[in-house]
C-alpha cells in the first residue's frame, strides 16, 4: 500500500519537473529566435571588418610603428572567457570553460589574467584558483554593444599600458542548432604575418588621413565588434544548448512517467487480484 | 551592375542598414566631406559624425537620400563602398521630438559647472543630436527650397 503511494508521489513530482522543463524549452526557443536575428545582423559587419583588418595586416610594413601590431616578449596574457550565467543548458558552460582551461594551462609559464563574462565561467575558474581580474554577469541574457565596448576599451588599455602582452578571447561558435564549437581567437597584438593565401600583388590602398591613424582607429573598433560578435555567438549557443537539453529532459521525464504508471497499474492490479483471491478463499472456507 | 554604379554597404553592430547599387556617395570623414563616384581608387578613411548623402538617378530625376552616421570607418575597394559605422540612422528612425529635448538639455547643461569627462560626453551627445536634427530636417528643407523655387518662378 505504502509503495503505491510512493509511486504516485514520484509520478506527480516528475510531472511537475517535466512541466518546468517544457516551459524552459519553450522560453529558450523563443529567445533563440531573437538572438539568432541579432547574430545574422552582426555577422556581415564582423566579416567586413575582418576583411578590412586583413587588408591592413597585408599592407603593414615593419616600418609602420603600430602599437597594436607589435609583438613583444609575452609575460602576461589576458583571456576573455565567455560563458553563461545559468546552468541547465547541457555541456555549454563546461565545454567552453574546459577549452579555456586547457589553453591557459598550455601557457602556464605566463601570468594569466582572466576576464570572466558569465557567472558559470567565473565559478569554474574561481574553484581552480585562477587569477580573475574582472567579472561581468548578465551579459548573456541581454547582450549590449556597450558591454562589449567597455571590455574592448579595458583590454586595449591593459595592452597599451603593458599590463598584458597578449589578449585572447574564448567563446562558443554557433554553427548549427546542434553544433557549437569553442573557439579561441587572438585579439591583440593583431598578427602581421602574411596569411597563407597572400595575393601576389597586394592592393595599393590609400588612407585618409594616414595609415597609422586609420589603424589606430580601426583596431579598437575591431576589438569591440569581435567581442560583441563573440558575446552574441555565445548567447545563441547557450540558448540553443538549453533548448535541446531541455527538450531531451522533457522526453526523459515522459519516459519515466510511463514506466512509473506501468508499475503503478501493475501493483494496483496485483492488489485487486489478491483481494478477490482472499474473498474467494473466505467464501470457500464458509462452505 | 551598370557601369556608372557602385555597391554601397552600410553596416552597424545592430544591423545592415543598406546594401545596394548607387550612383554617388558623399560621406563625412574626419578630414572633411569625401565624394565618391564609381570606380574610385582604393582608400580607407575614418568617419566623423555626419550626414551620409546617397545620390542616385532612376533614369528620370535625381534622388537623394540621407543617413546619419556616427563615426566608424569606410573602405573603398573593387567598386564597393563599405561603411562600418558605430551607429547609423535613417531620418524616419529618428524621434525628432526626443532629439530636440536632448539638445535643449545639453544646452542647459553647457552652462553648468561640469568636470572634463562629463563635458566630453556631453559634446559627443550634442554632436549626435546636431547630426540627427540635420538629417531629419532634410526632406523638409528640400521641400521648402523647392517651394521657394516655384514661387520665384
């Protein structure tokens, strides 16, 4: 008798959990739509800017003394790590944090300075006693260009003052709803190495007012846009990840409920059978 | 693409504002206005706050559109003008009443005693509102000019 009651209790508790997960799935799905439009809007700007930067890199000679392009002896590296603020989104937070951790550990001879965007990433590196210099939360829920600008200015300043010698950003790249790949991108210094598929005759480009001021203007913009783009990619991945994991959780819950219901019915039937047997034996005894 | 056309792309972090073939572009750079015709030599320029003028001809009459652009960079290459702006607005996206009130607020604040950072911020906002006012008053202005021309005739 008590076990039947327990099963009933479990069914109702799984049922209410299922309802929550179903709701989270729907919320994530509708937010994902919005976030994806933003991603579609930022990507052309990002691609164009990357092209401009590629052009700059190719046209840049060693005689141009551009602060942002000079590589120096690396003693300290800043990492911007983008994760989510909340869990229940599958492996999203762990994947990006793990990727970042293994990268940081491969550079363990250098001092690390972590800028953790997202509470989950912050917790992850806090537990591992990493040097976190800055923490941003709330950015994955409502990504704004201003947030990216603040971060961009901060790392540019840190780089210019010599506080850090390299800046990397670790984020999750959105490929499809099911495929999210953690990416590590070097932000500073902008590499001036000629890319593999270099044109045989590079385009002669004029600059207004001159190359140096153009680059000094374009690089901070590139930083901000890259960080903003990465933030949006991350946000989209988080939502997609939450949507799919909540969807499978809902399905698992349905399965559990089915199993439990079957068990409950079996027990109930068993009890009825037992009662009938008792009555019949009782009646037989009287005869 | 017609021979006397070039591609103009205006992108901001929020969206792609424009992507089409146009006849002529006048853009405000930090060194002054730059007029761009098709087949311009490759050039990269820093943009100032200012009005982007897009001139076109639909075969009968000249059409001019204007857009407020708030800083960024422009690059011309292979007959494509790419404008990457920090922010850009079409006149119809500007809430002129709000902009006017902002401008008045800035003018009042200019008389107050503020620290350097605030003054700098106010100046940027002020320049922004001035560009917004200029852009959104354009269709009106051209209409007045047009009417005046009719009266003079």
